[in-house]
């Protein structure tokens, strides 16, 4: 007879799967897309992801000597900027639950000369293995929607922030007009999986990525989840008409 844990389900895109299986299913998606992840990001967003990340970096306000954690770091775009900003007296830790993505990010940053103040740790966002009250800033970009228990991940990040520290969550969200939403749906469901098939020979992974965006909480719901996790002065910025949103909150 299956245990209560086995019976609990969550969404994997539009599919319902046993909760304990989701992390492995997501891991397989990102192992598949890791080698051409940056190229696909440029193609899918028409390069806009670079502007969204630049805005996030500006909002982070990192200073020399800061300690920064970049969760679900992927290929390390944010970690690269933060490592330059914190200088030799600061520290940046980039994490990802997926070994393939973390390896690509580590090698990419090493090729750019980022060593000494950067550390890579394979870690689950829901159970981050760091010291309490340690980081001045924590970021997670395009990773929260893939987490099984988003509230647990937000609470874990809160636990590891210093008092006065901030969390920034950059994620695909919900367009703020019906017309844009319809255009976005047509593009997402008809073009992105085809691009994935053409560039990576993996249509299914990009079909999942599109579906995972639709299943992610909207802007107000995510704001409420951050407040429930203990964050204060929570606000969000709609980018590109709400296709992407940056949420920011503080630990006091």
C-alpha cells in the first residue's frame, strides 16, 4: 500500500506527478538542455533575459565585501556580476540542484577569470545547507517555478539571510493585459517547443518549461507567499508587460 508521501502529488508542467518524483523529473529536463541553455535563452526571449537580469543586478545593490547566494544559478549570469561587485573581500556562492547546470556555470565563470571569491555548491533550494543569518543578498532567477515546495524554499532563503538582507526573485509571471496574454500563449505553445526541437533535439523539455510558467503563482500570490515566509516591505516590478516579474523583500 503506498505511503502518504507517495500519494501526495504536485504539478510537473500540466501533469500531476508524485511529489517525491518532481525533483528528478526537473533534473532530467535541465541535464538535457544544459549544453545549449544560454543559446536557447537568447532565442526564446529575443535577448531580453539579459535586460531582465541587468535590472535584477541593479536592484540587488551589491557592495564590496558582501556575501551573496545565487540559488538555481544555472549558467551563472547573476553570479558573474555579483562576483565582480563583491571583490576579493566578498563571497558569492552559486547553487543548483542540477549537477550538469552547475558544472556548465562553474566552467563558464572560470573561463571568464572568476576564481577566489566564488564557490559552487550543489544544493536543494528547499533545504539550503548554509549558516543562519549569513548572506547580505539572496537571488533566484528563473528557478523558483521548478521547485516542488516553493514556500519551503522561500522560508529556507529567509533563514539564511542576515537581518537587513534582501531576497530577489526573478521569474516568469503573468502578463498584465488579456491581449498580451493571448499573444504570449500563441508564441509560447507554438514557437518555443519547436525551437527546442530544432536547437536541442528536445521538444518535450521546452514543452514542460512553457507549462511550468503557466503553473507558477501570479505576482500577488507570490508576494503573499514571501510575506508568509517572513519577508517585509515586499514589492514587485512587472517587466515586459508582466511576462516577467522581479519580487524583492527584506529580512529585518
